[in-house]
C-alpha cells in the first residue's frame, strides 16, 4: 500500500510586484495645505484702489503672525519633500530630467518663500499692534505691507515649474497617471497666461498650493510607475 505524501509548500518567487503606496508623498499635501492658509487665508491684499499707509489699520497682526509661522513650516516641509523625492524617485529614474526638475523646483520655491513668509512675520512684528510697532514710522511699516502684497505669492513659481515637470512625466514619459499629467499642466499654463496678458506676478501663489494638495494626494493614493505602485 502506498501513502500519499503532501507536496512541500511552494514559496512565491520574488517578482517585480507593485510596491505599497508611499507615505512620504503626503508631505506634499501638508505643504500645500499650510501654504494655502499662510498665503491666501491670512493674506493682506485688498482690491481697493489707491491704497496707502492707512490700509495698515485693517491688517490683522494675529493673522500675519500665524500666516508667517505656518509659512515657515511649509518651507521646511517643502525641503524635506524635495529630499524624499531625490531619494525615492531619482533612484528609480536617474537619467530623467523632468524628475530631477521637480525636486529643483520645490527647493527653489522653499528658498523664495523663506523671504516671502519672513516679510509676513516682519509685518506682524513691526506693524500696528506688533511687539515692536514703534520701531518704524507709518511709511516704514507700509514698506512691509507692500512686500507682503507679492512676496509670499511669487515664491510658488518653483512649484509651478515642478508642476510642469510632472505634466511631462505624465503626458510624455507615462511615468504617472495621465489625469495627473493633465492636472499638472494647468498651473504653468495659467501662470503663463496671467503674467503675459495681465502682468500678474503673484498668480503662482494661487495655483501652487492647490496643485501640491491635488498632485501629491494623487501620488499618495493612485498607482503610478514613478512611485513603483504599478507592477512592472
């Protein structure tokens, strides 16, 4: 009589399975949310014509303080995000220029926004109601107001350039989802249109933080060859 022996269990051979969804990409969402609050929610701009030093009476010292502080945190997160991008993404596609440009754009924005949000903190410090509101006269305080009129907004140009690079990665290189490539094409086209037709320098601050939220949420939740979440 013969007895059947159980066949040894087979262990799955290693294969190029899709990697789990990345978590570091949520840094981009965080930077976008903080940047949106620091730039738009706590903005000091006005649509009134002929603005002069008297506008300082309408500026909230608390709002500018919060905006500048959150902006500094957003800058730090952008730098960490750029470092993570270089570590995780550039290693996968070391010769891809567009992939490298994403990290460079994030760093460029972090550098520029350091000044932008620094001016916002300075307005909180030296403006009416600030701890050192007697350090400058009304005209001097108004200089800081003018710097805040565009400073935190133009700094997102590097993020807009990064968006253009992601658009290339999606529409040309097919390394990210096509929908993400299309969405990422909107910020550079919008900034190009607004700057060329209306001389608006600060439009990057409108589209940059929003793009960070949408794009990096998409990279976090979606499946993309660039992040290894698509089986090769």
